[in-house]
RNA sequence: GGCGACGUGGCGGAGUGGCUACGCAGCGGUCUGCAAAACCGUGUACACCAGUUCGAUUCUGGUCGUCGCCUCCA
């Protein structure tokens, strides 16, 4: 049982798919500037979704595009005095790194707009042939008046859209709400040849054309941030329905909520973006994923570094609880809860609550049953794409360790040997009641990932888990 | 201005017509070095005002407030 909120019908719907082969398209980034937390949310949240579809034994075809040509890229690259391709490549690499560090599944297809120019041109022709677009002085435009279902997805009224459009420049459009399929190149702008003239594709057409080329005329899920509903997805839908009027372009539209900073949406126009890779480097992919798991994917989510630290604390608690276990779906009760939560529009915060309830109750259970629970929790987190690997900065390198132990006059050979000597030094301080020194030693050691736990007198243990 | 969403304890965040969500922080305790960690215990919160109801945080209406979209945006 999987219920999901469909933005098109604006209601929770039971997901019913005619085939086990499922097609998913996720609107990827325009590679104009470094990925921020919001990009992270979208990719992780839909990664949970795709992994869950796979868990349900669907055979998923997953495509996520890269918009590597658009007005912003042109402007930014000329500001930086580099080619638009250079900028797009550079930013694409940053996204690639983020996806990989967040352990997001690689898409089966990752089309770039500039690699599908021919298909885009063919697609525009199809729309022109149906008289739903026209060529004007500045480009080729979609004729919204010819498409009766326009604005059905976003639920807007035409007047609102018109009042919102900028009146400047493109006055060669038939109607202000018409949008560009192909923009003719101005002096110095990159361009591709087309039958209408040199230019580049509009923002929305690439998705329609690439979906059509790669996944086909109909797909099951179309995902993206809810800020894309209008105009991007609205226009995409219009184009696709114009080109293929008898096809049901998308069965379920899924949209994630935005990241907020102190209650305000984080966005480029607000200038309050937080760079994703900085936080991944510091906290690691698992903690970032867990942070995103804490909110239901459609709700707005608060972001602050404190919340990231809190996520780290909470996640470590779970990791500590299940350490030394292998994943296995043994505890049927918890598996049922898992499916219940995920089936309820991917209610991951509820899932976390249920898991903690189980952990809290488990102290009363005997070891065997508790181990079943641990294995199941690990299984669930593995299913959702958690690795339980340390963040890179927390990995212990020999060099780092040697450096650290050198401060105490210990020559590092192995971690066991060094720790043995280290403990002797520290215990001496404790015996001498030089607790401040002992505490500094313990705290500084924790910073390089080794935890000392003092027990009774002369009793201690350490680990680098 | 139009359309939409939301308003839960210090923070984050689920949920329900009547029964502890959960996590973090805090507080109390055990242990201890009047420490850290660990462990145990601990919180009658649901914007406001009416209405429906035996009973509403949960349903209905209104008020106030916040946020989003309407312009590039995940």
C-alpha cells in the first residue's frame, strides 16, 4: 500500500501502476551556481522514494536532467569571464560530488539539455505543426490560448499569470502568458542552428523533449521542488499535451517542500543560500540524509547548523544502538511499521518516532529479540540509503594520529599501542587528581574520533567506532 | 492584491474526536573526580473566539498571525 500526494489532483492518492516497470523523472538543477541545502533535500528525499520503489520490487527507470544552458548560465559565465560550458561543467562536478557524498542512487539517465538539441528542435516542430506555437522576432513561442487545459496543474487563473509577467522586452509575443520554446541568440550569445534561426532552447522544452526521448510519451512519476510547479511544470505539461494530446504525460506529480532559514525560504533571489557541500564535508552524508529524513518531504523544513548538530546526535544514538549487527528484515512488527509510514506519503518523521519507541521498549527484551530489532533497524536504514560510514573528516588517518600522539611524546605505531601508552599517561593525571589535564586529553581525543569512557576507578575503555 | 498552505510544549517534528508520539535541550537521580560519558526518571503543548458534540488540539465558521507561489529558483 503506497499513498502519495499528487500535486495535479491536489489529493492523497493510492498509487496504482499498471506495470512493474516504473518511470521516474526528477527535475535536476540548472548548473549556474553551487548546490545548496535545498538541492540536497530534493535529491535525498526523492532518493528515499526511488529506493522505496525498489524495495517494493518495482523495476525503476530513473532520469534526472541537468540544465546546462539558460540565461543565467550565460550571464554568470560572462561575469566570470569563462565560457558557459566551462561554468556548467564546473558546477555539474559540484553536484556530482554532492550526490555521491549523499549516497544518492545514480540515475539511469542523466541527460543534459545541450546534448538533446536535435530532439528539442524536433519536439518544437511537432508543437508548431499542431498550430500550438508560433515564430516571432525574438523566438518561437508556445501559444497558451490554443491549449485549453493550461494552468490546470498550478491551479492559477490567467489574469494572475498575466499580471505577474514582466511587460518589458518580448512584446512580439501574441499574449503575455506565452512562453519561449526557442530563443534566438543575441550578439555574442551561444547558439545552435535551427530551421527558425540560430538560438537556444527555452527552459521548459528540454524536459518535455528529454522525457519523451528517454522515457517515452508517458511516465509514472514526475518529481521536483514545489517552486517548479509554476511556471516550469505547468509549461512542460502544456508542451507535452500539445505534442501528444492523447497521452497521459505524467501519472503522479510529486513536489518536495522548501528549506527555510529562520522561517524564510532559502533561495538565490533572497541571497540566503547555504552551500551544501560545506555541510556534507563537515557532517557527512548520513547525517545530512538523516536531517532530511526528519521532516515530511512536502513540508517546509527549517535549516540551521544547530538542527544539523541535533541530527548528528540523534543519528549517532541510532548508530550506536545497532553497532555490531548485520541488516536483516527480522522483526516483522517493525517492518510493518516501516511500510505503514512510508506508504503514508513517505512519513519519515513518524518512522523515526516509531523506531525510537522500539529502541526504548527494547531494554525490557532479552538479547536475542533485541538483536532482531537492531538488525531490522539497520535493514531499514540500509534500505533508505544510509551507509553508517564515518564522514571523511572523522576518518582516522595514520598521519593525523601520529601528529596527535606526538603531542604527548608517544611514537605512533598502531592505534592500540598508542592508546595503551596514552591511557597510562592520562590515568597518572587522574591519580594525581589533575582532572583538568585528563579532561582536555579526553575531549581532544574525541575530536579525532576516539572516545574514552571512564568507569570506576582505574577502569576505562575506548573505541573509534 | 489574487491563489494556496500552515499556526502543536524551549527548539525540531508526528498524530488523533476521549488513551505518553518521538528526538534534542532542560530538570531530578544512579555512577563518578561536587566532572564527562552512560543509564534511569521527568514535560497534561496543540494561536484566538464562537459553533457542532457527552467530549475537540483533532470537525465547522470567523479573527489574528506566519509562510509560499504569482519573476529565475530544488
